[in-house]
């Protein structure tokens, strides 16, 4: 096979449930000769039945990962780099793609279902509600990896939009204090979904005032997403105009 016609595939594995990988991702994974997967996050059930050489990247650094890809690609093998959720969000694929490009190795990205979308589905929530919020923010609390000052939770909170906060549940106290200091009322609905779509999924609901104590009581320290905003409220009966009988659009007259 021509090496230029044999790209490395970065594939979003989805949030956990093996049925939530895309059809294209599943087909490519089944054909792979070499699979390098994010072992601390990807459900190992996705790897069952594969004939590929399988490598867990959780103990590898960037250079080791790139070496695996490059050696397999040079041998004409089809390589899949399997990331959790959707790789464009906190996937650390940018530096991998840059290294591959420098080596002249082609690559493609196959999107996946983000844990934010999976958590919203678990909560049976629509994150954009007319006259409530039309904006969703994906972000994280600063920790060992810093966040630009302008994008601090306190600054982002001023919009009072729906907010999906990744990689931050271990700092739930600080998350809550920053959001309230930034402008969210203390009674703003909040939820934490641990391991969304996995068999061991757990859901906590409350408000900014109560959610931290619930998280600490449940002992949730990682692999969870925090969702905050009025869109989670059950009392709001605002409806979209899209299907209203008095609303006309290009496909329907009122």
C-alpha cells in the first residue's frame, strides 16, 4: 500500500458505551493493524475481537507514541489512535498531528461523541433553551495545566450560559466558588455525571449551593463532568418557536 494512501486515523471512541462509537470509527478500528488507545479512559470492550497489535498509551510519553505510529506506518500497517469522547476536546491530538506532519505521515480525524453530550443525554437535558440560554461553554478549572486568565471560570460565569466543565470534579469546591463569584446565583441548577454511559455511571443533581457536598459525599474524584446552568431546571416551560403552529419557516407556513 502507498504510504501516502495509508493515513493514521485519530478516532473518537465516544464516552464509554461501545455502541456510541461512530459507524465509521468502528469500521476503521476493526480493520486496523495497530491500535494505540488511551488506556485510562477508553472502554476496553471496544478492543474485544480485534486482530491488531494493541498498545496502551497511558504509560507512554509523546515520543514513544509517535515512534509506535511511525514504525507501524513505515511497515505499511494501518494505524488507529483511539481517543476517548471526541478527540477535538482535551484530546491532546494537536501535538501528535504536528509531529506526524513533520514526519510526512498523513492522518485523518474521525469525530466521536463527547462525554458532555453523553452527560446531557443522561440528564435528559437540552443545553440550549430559548429565552434561557443559547450558548454552551466547554471549559475546565485551572490545575496542573493552566487556563488563560481571560478564560477563568469566574470570567466565563458572567454569561450565565450552560457550562460543561471537564477535568475538574476533584476541585469541585473551587469550581463552585469561582462560578458564584463570577455571577451564577447560588441556586443555579448543577449536575455531575461520573463515567457517563458506562455500566457504573453515577448522577448527582443539585444546585451550586449543594453540589460540592454531594460530590464529596459520593467520593467522586475523577472521570466526571460538571454541568451548570438554568437549562437544567425542570420548572421552566419555555418552548422553542420551531414547531409552534404560528411560526413560519422555509418548510412550513403558520
